[in-house]
């Protein structure tokens, strides 16, 4: 479970929104809806442990019942997907997916090499055989799926999504939604998605949380 306790985000001492408490169970997708500028992205950056200039915050973050508030970003086991895919242009699709993957003895015991795990991930996303492709040759929807797979292959224990569908057309959006839903179930992940798009209201198991500016 991902449990946000009394998240209180400020810029220059000014509170962005009323303190937020939220618990997200494994496999559950929670949606926060708010207009631009309210602090949705700032909230995700705080949860992920990313430093932001002029931002201060109070509150606690529990992941699987353990506080991670004092851990650096690389040790929080939180995956964060931004609006843009941010793939490494000098790496192939396969190398992008391999970035950040740990060497896992349990996979070696199953006979699954890193190459095999990458190939399986691409197949699940409908991108089979694209390991050697240049990221610049991919469509917007394909880039978004590769970015998601790269994050998931790093084995996070929770996933944060910052308006991941904003640059996608309707068909690509539907493919991305389906992949997020299936992978969160397969990996037993709590997911927090922030958006200002009313179409995203239906993605969560519960009514969306409306974040209002102070």
C-alpha cells in the first residue's frame, strides 16, 4: 500500500492545496483531478523524492507500512512517469529498457536473462521485436509504452503518473490505459495518477479526488 499522510506542499511559504491524506491499496488506481498550477506535479515529485527549487513540504509517505520520507529518490522504489516519455535518444529501445534493471538471481534461476525479460515486456505492450529500434522512429504512443516499461522493469513498488495521456490521440490513449491497468494488476502495484482531463475520472476504482488550490 502507498499511504500519503497530511501532504502539505508549499512554494515560497505559500501552501498550494489543503493537506492531503490518501491510502492506495495494491493493484488500485487512485486519480487526483485538478486544474494546471494547483500542485499535482509537485505532489508527485515530493512522493518520488525529487528535489524542487523553492518547494518545501511536510507530511509522511508510507510504502508497504514503512516510512520512506527520509530516503533519497533512488531508494524509495517509486516509479514516476512524466507527461513526455524522456527516452534516451542515444540508446536503442532495448537499451532504454535495460537501463536501471538490476541483476536478479531469481530470474537467473528461472532461466530468464535480461534480454529475455526485455523481450517479454515488449510483447506484453504490443511492441514485440522492437529491441533494436531507434526511439526516434517510434510513434508517440509507442514511446509512451516504452517509457512505462522502462520504469516497470526497474521493479518499483508503487507507480506515479503525471498526465501520461496528455499528448496521445484517442487510440494511443486507450492502448496506454490498458497497459497501465494490466501491468498494475500483474505487478501488484498501487498507482497514483494526476490529471486535469475529465476522461480520466473513470480509470480509478473510486471517485477521483478533487485537489483545490488554497
